[in-house]
C-alpha cells in the first residue's frame, strides 16, 4: 500500500524542483538516431546525473528539443521508490536558434578562406604565396596555430561553454547516445582550404576534436601538388619531400617575400639531400623579377 507521509513529501520536494541543489545545471545529449518523441524523451530520461533541463539534439536533422526532468520519492509498504519524469520544456525561439547555429557550424565539413583572414592572429603575418609557409622545408607552426585559432573563432568547433554563455544557462556536460564526450559538438573532421594571393593553396584537415592535423596538400600557383611527408604525431608540420618532387617544377607568385622564400626553401632542400646528389625540384618565381632556382646535378 502507498503511504502518503508528510516526511516523505518533504524529503521528495527537493527532487521535484528543477534547478535545485541536486540539479544545478543543464545537460546536452547528442542522439543522431532520434526521430520520434519516444526516442527524444528516452534520451532526456536517461541523461547522466540529476541535471535539468536536458537538451537532446539530432545533428543529422539539426533538431533540438528541451525537457525538464524531475526526480521524486514515493513511500510504499515495500520501501521508498525513486521516480523520474521528463516533460517538454518551454524553448524560446532565441534559445533554440543558438543550438541550431551551433549544430550548423559543427556539421560543416569543408571551408575555404583567403590567407589574408589569418593575419589577425599572432605570428601569422602577411603571406602572398604558399611557398612562404614551407620556406624552412616544412609547414610553418605559426600557420597551423593561426588556422586553428581561425576555425575556433568562426565557431566551427562550438563547445558547451560557448553555448552556455549564449543561452545564459550552465551546461554541465555533453554526451552522445553511446558515450560521454568532454565538450565538443563536432562529429566529423573539418577540411580547410587556404588560398593565397598568387593562387597557390594549402589544404589540410583538422580532427573532430580539433587536436590533430591530417591530409596536408600544398599546391603551387598553377595547381600542381607538391609532395610532402606528413608526421604521424598529428602536429601537421608536413615536410617537403625532395625525392617525391625530383624532376618537377613549381611556380609561385606574390611579393618579394615569395622570392626570398623560394631561395630559403631551395637551401633547405639542399640540406635534405646527400652531398653530390641531384633532384629535389625546381622553383620558379613568377613575380616582376622572375628567376628559377634548381638543385644542380
């Protein structure tokens, strides 16, 4: 038989109030397979801890639903039983749009930008040609750092902290329907193409958690891909491959900085090859001064 004891009611009331000391912040669940009301509600019901409200998002359809969750106690002859209920919560348009924008940004797979967009970040400097980013014989760490800052600033890697600030509610954490995730919303890597003033390009991919670079491709002003060797540590500091570029010619434009970078790169290439060997590639500067530099046989 059920006992309606006042003591039990007072014990349970703390669990009945959303935002109490037992539920001090919200939680965000990613459920890309959720399409029905039942599926969304189940994710809210089984979300970790005693958080409330619960936001449940299907990134594939960019749909987010908001629920309030209550936990309370009832006293039966057999003992005290804990119950949890979830109900749809008021979800203002402005608040909902924050989640929609975050998911849209996080599901962007390809993004392109001019190199000039990176000059706002420390160490990036002004570069007219991709050859300036590999002048030392490997892809510049300053370039990689500024590019990481750019994609974060443009919100391609939204976090729960950023969303919390925009909606005015602390989100205690994020999880998927299968596991807990530290803070990231992005599901797939982001491929970025940076285009320089002379038409040369650098394409590179950043992992979904923004921790590792991969798939580096560098192209000269005519669209010819330059062979590079990508390190296995995820740093993205791809190294120029003199053997892979043996017998090939690459053309770059831009300002005098590009011409100087070509000369610096050639010296770096010379240092990569054993004494007395040829090859390594030829570099033509297509600016006002012209000029070609090659490793001599």
